[in-house]
DNA sequence: CGAATTTGACCCTA
DNA sequence: TAGGGTCAAATTCG
């Protein structure tokens, strides 16, 4: 599909993308600097960096929102979509060509375990969204773990469903699996999409199923765009609760490190991180799971 | 004490 | 039949 934007708007769009990219680079530099500073002088808390960083994130958020608004009245080009989507240096976003939701919902085995009569059903649908990342990402929704398995690849795979499955009937589920050791790489696979109305941070979450958000996020794959909704709001705009990973059984918790390091985990997002909120949302287990990330950065 | 997580068992699919 | 997805009781956490 080719986006036929008027020249003026196209130029505006390009300019916004350029600014967005530069702000991203600036954030990257800041985060790296913060990391280095922290390693050198642990405990020096009176830096202006947090303020600057927050500012950059707000700028990024502004760029993103502007682009969203700009594109809400037009089909967005792939170019634009890619540029305003999660900037993730070390990850890739996969939007596999899949059957539409309509088609998958016709499957008798769709996500409907124990439907009514107590029969055991398991999903056999294609994932709606997949992401590989070296960091533990957050999508803005709360998940409840319902199982984990050791796969053949010797890594644990964790199974999560939306916390609001019971109270709101939300069918969204996801799987988180480590797929690589060095460097650590995690694959998060989403099935179905959220129908619940309780994102953790509504301020920064674009309505997941709004035309603008949908068109932007799904423009990676034309096949998805018309029917498939993104399982959660934009990665760019999602809140930043961490992504639980495989369980690591050890006795020391990393929870108290979060307020210091969460930006390392989430700096890929073009939004401010709600420190207090997200810190309190971590369970001890999940906090421990960050150990890998800390180790990755040498802490 | 309610909510979340863990974990072994059960069950489905290929 | 093996591998993987889900259930649900037990356990842990806040």
C-alpha cells in the first residue's frame, strides 16, 4: 500500500520522524551515560540526568503522539509505522503472517479451556503478536501466571493470562520464553487480544483498538491490518511494568534494585517510567527474575 | 485473608 | 508417544 500524503503533510511527517529519531538517539546516549556514571560512583543520587532523561522521554512521547494524531486520519505507511514503533536496538518485532482473528475464532480449539461443560480445550491458533527482545519488556497490562514448562530447548517457558480474565472475560494470554543465552534473548508471544479495560497506566496507553493505534502497529503486515488488532497498546506508548521471565530460584531478591535500574530495562520506550508504581507492582519472584538483566549490565 | 505464584498432573495435538 | 498447554491444589506473598 502506498500512502498518498499531500506534500506538506508528508514533509511534516518526515520532519517529525527525524526529530523522533534524534530524540531517541539522545535518550540512548543519556542512558548509556547514566549506566557508566552509576558504575563509577554508586550512590551519587543528585545527578540532573534523571530530570534530563525524563524530559527526553516526554519529548519522545510528544513526537509519538503527534505522529499518531497525524496518522489517525490517514493510512499510515510502513515507513512511518516503523519509525514510531518501539525503538529497540537489540530486538526485533515479528508480525507473522497469520490467519485473521475471524478465522482463528472459528477454530473449535481456540482459547476456551474448559468451556462450559468442563471439557479441556487448548489453543491451537497462531500468535497475534510476537516479539524478541534482549530486555524484559512491559506491555501495560497485568498478567497472571498460570503455568510454566521446561521446553526441549532447556529454557523455561512461562504462561500468562490477563488478570482480568475472570472479571472481564479478557482472553488475552502470552508466553514468555528465553530463546538464547548469550546475549540473553527473550521471546514474548501474545495470543488473542485484550478486551479488558484496566491497563496499568491509562495515561500513556493509547486505546488499543483505536483505528490510529491499530493501523500503526499492524502496518507491518498488510494481512493483519484490516482484521487483526494488536493484542495490547503500542509498545511505544505502553506502560512499563516489567516482563516476567523464567523463574530463577535463588534467595536474593533484586527488587530493591529496581528504582535504580529500571531505566536500563525500559529505556527503549518513548515514555516516562512510573517508578513508584512499577516498583510496587513487582512480585518478589519477578524481581528475582531481573537478575539476568543486571548481570548482563555487570551489576 | 485474598491474590498471585508454583508445580505436578492431566490432557491435547502432531 | 513426546512435547507442550492448561488446570488446580498447595504454597507464598503483601
